[in-house]
C-alpha cells in the first residue's frame, strides 16, 4: 500500500505540473487572441469603409485577415462580419453567410441558427464549446467559436471578429499530460461547459464526476459508488477556464501488482506464510533475512538480476547500493537544474515579468541570492579594439561572471542579447552599511577581473539599489541608461546612475534621471517604469513657476522624445492618441494621451522582442532537427552559426523543449533508430552508426534506460505485436 501511495503521489505531482504548463500555454494563446481582436478593432484596413470600398480593398482585407491568422498557433480560421450585411470576410475570401454556413462550415441546424444570431446580435465576448462541423470535402472537425464584438461592451457594435478554433489544437496541448495513465483531461469554461476533452483508456463514470455539484477545485479524491478517482484542477485567473485531470485510482494498484487476482492471492499467502514463518524462524534464525531478500527480488530490485547465485546479505547490500546510487543521481540532477531555474527567475525579474511571489520563492530556494539590497551592473560587450564580442567571447564572458563573489556580496550574471550587454545582479549582504561604497568596490573589482582574465576594458553602468529582488528591472534600466554616456567616457570607466541623474537641464526643468529612465524603459518595453518616469516628469512640470510659453515648449520637447521613438520603431503615427498627444491643451490631457501612446509602444516593442526570441529559438530547434545525426553538432557550432553564446542557446533549448541540448539530441537519435528498426531489416549496428553514435555500448545503455530493453529486444517485441 505504501508503494501504491508513492506511485500515486508521483503521478499526481507530475500531472499537476504538466497541467499548469498546459494552462500557461493556452492562457497565453487566448490572451494573444484578445490582443489580436483589440488590434483588429483599431486596424484602419478592417473598417467597413476600407473593406467594402472596391474589389481591391476587399482582397486586401482578406490578406490582412490571413496575416492575423498566421500570428496564432491555434486558429483554424479568422472571420470578420459587419452587422446587417449579407457577406462575411474570411482569411480565404469573401462569401455570403449562406455559403459560409452551408458549404465552408456546415454547422448542425440548431448550432447554425445560434451561430448566425450571435454573429449579428452578440454584445459580449462569447466562447462556445466545440460542435461537429462539416468542412469542404466532407471532412468533419469539432470547432470552437470565439466571438469579439467590435467594439466589446459597446451597445451598438458595427461588426464581429470571429475566431474558429479546432478542438484538436487544444487537445494536442493536453495529449501529453496523462502519458500512459488512464483518465481524462477536461477544459471547462466559466459556466462548467466542456470546451475540450482528451481521454486515455475507458472511463465510463468520469462524466458523472463532472456533474457533481459538490466537486471543488483542488479536490484530490472523489468517490462515486465503489470507484475512487484522483481529481486535480487548476483555474485560470486570466480566462476563468478550469483545467481538470480525472484518473481512476485503481490503476495505481495495477501499476504495482499487474493482476488484481494475484493481489487477493498474495494477501492470503501472506497470512499462511506468516503462520509458517512463526514456526520456521524459531528453527532457523536466518528466516527474516531470506524473507527480506525475497521481498526485494519480488519487487524487482534494479541491477540484481545479474547475481542469481548471490546470498541474501549480498542481495540486500546490492539493493541498498542501488538505492544510494539513485539518490545521489537524483541529487545531482537537482543541482544541475538549480542554476537554470535561478537564471530564468532572474531573467524574468530583470525584464519586469517576475512577480514578488516568484522572486521570493526563488530567493528562499537559493539562499546565496538573499541580501539586504540588490542592484544591477550593466557591462557593455566591447574590447580594446572597439569590436563587439563574438559568440566564443560572450561565452567566456558568461563563464567569468555567471557566478561571482565580491566583498560582502554575490553576483549573478545574465546575458542580454538584444541590448548587447551583460547584466550582473548584485545581492548585498546585511553586514553592509554603505551600499554606494559597496557598489564602488564591487565595480572596481569587476573591472580588474575583466582586465586580468579577459583583457577587456568595459564601460560599466551601475543602477541604484533596491530592497526587493522583484524591483531590479528598474535598476537594470538605470544601468542601461548610463551607458548612453559612453561618448563622454571611454571604456574602463564606471558610471553611476545616481551621478548622471543629478544633472539638471535648465531648458527642461525636470530631472535628467527621470528622462533617462523614461527613454530607456520605452526601449526595453517596461511599461511600469516608463509610466512612473512620465508621471514624475509631468508632476515636476506642474510645480514649475514658468510662463505658459516656456511650459508648452518643455512639454513639446517631451512629446518630441516620444515621436522620435515612434519614428524609429515605425509605429503609432496613425493612432488617434498620437494626434491627441500633439494637440494637447492641458497637462492632464497630455498625461492621459501620452500614457496610452507609451503603453502601445511598450506592447509593440515587447511583442517584437518576443517574436525575435521565438524566431531564433525556432531556427535553432529546426537546425537541430535537421542535423541531429551529425557528430559535428554541438552548442559551440550552433553558437557560431547563430552568433549567440552557447549558454544562451542552452537556455533557449531548455525553455522550448524542457530538456537539455544533449538530452534533446539523444531523444531525436533514439526515435530515429526506433523508426528505422521497425521500417527496415537493416542491421542494428548500421542503423546506430547512421544515427550519429560511434560508441555502440554507450548507445545501448541509453536506449535501455529510455525504453527498458535493448534495441534487439525492442525490434523483436514490436514485430511480435
């Protein structure tokens, strides 16, 4: 029973973690659809006038819808309908409503009428569960309909944006949650309707669990009749959806003992053996030792099958050794994963996406990052030759400063590829009384280390210290802002934001520090810091004693700074708020309109960075998938090819696949060997060599660890089945 509970707990923990990943992924996709619908509502090319002006404008509208569709991974179709019209625009063309519902998407009669009614009259964002739909070519798919009125919550919307989502796109994200465990994964909306379900095995009573009114989120075990179930659920705060796993608990017993009939027999035998053992132990004292050895053998202790003639003491000692080895291996794996977790947590905090709970948990989990205060040193990628560092140089840079100790503090390095810089998060211990003195001492120590170990004379920008780790994104922005003064200071200098922020431009009458943070946070897409700096500058303007002419001049100077960023990014000139920002009448009018423009710029810059990062990750994964058989494939080669550091690529691969680079390549090679063994009669040795392995024995060990048997046994078993 203890083994059953252990197996059940491990499966529940693993599935709960997978369920949270699925929730995070689908929340991101649905949130992306909401942003897409909002963007389409303000797209001048998708207005009724622009779409129905002529045939050319209609074709451009179709192309625009197709481009929006390509921006999402879960969309099956994008439709745009203008109220009181008999035509509808889609990513495939312009058709009538009858053609849409009777030829392109043939809904059941009841769903068709409800679909047309909601399309013309819905005032709220509506998501309907999946229904069977006949597509062209008599192909049937289950589609969800996601409707966004234009504008949402408006009493008189002029149109509707409709997203068609194939249920298989949602279930594919949930398909790997259960693995080889029987049960079902449900996706429910706020009303409790089933949006999508992914099943494994037979589960006739699972539907009854879903209808129980007393079932609550977070319930672990639910009993219906004579059957018990393990229930885990997560509710999304973003969408209100509930993600739920339901698994019959009987299977956990079956995973320990293969047949239920044997379980009853074993219990009966235990009673008989206990009676006999009481008499047997009195005669032979070695009985308990033999019983323990027999128990271990019955449980299939790993590695003991190669010692059939070993006595009981040797057998038990071997089992203990195996357990100790497994524990050490597990501890090693945890130690290897810990730095990657800390790097990811720090990166999210630096980019302003980490929450206080997340950074607090990370600091508690990794005590070396705890401190009284935190600040960021930003180190530019430049050598004496004034040339940017290559991938190998950045990797050496990373290895040098990834983990570093200075007086009364620790440093944790993160590479910032987009900014061509290296961020060093410094944690100051409680014993430090003067943080500024610590910053000076630490910066000088870093400069000396770079000169001595790498021959680099870099310009270092130091942000102000903060008391919470979750607020270091502001210190990063300040450090980057100080690097703008590199024209005045050569490499080898240390610039402090506190010093540069004291400079006061008499023509502007507001702090240069706020101006620097405003511009830099706009480029970094950190909306919170950007708006704080904007409000600080406008508040200073409101307190100035200047003539109205001079005040308007200062305001227009701030507007010009925003327009300069808009021109460099090539966005926002057509926004109504941009025009309103340039035609402001009061400071409050300027504050409101500029706040909206700044928020949109940050959203655009953030989306661009995320897209660039996703594109780079996709190209790296595609290169690995294409060249995994080559023995020349390595992180260093990929780093040179994509001009990034090996550590940066390693972090991208782990974020995308959940495994390390070596493990991912090994998985691809094992899958290739399995496919080739099942499809052909070629010798196994030849197949293994072709897959990129030169060491046969090493591959066989890895294959056996992955599949539980040798390649030869795998081929024989597959052919017998």
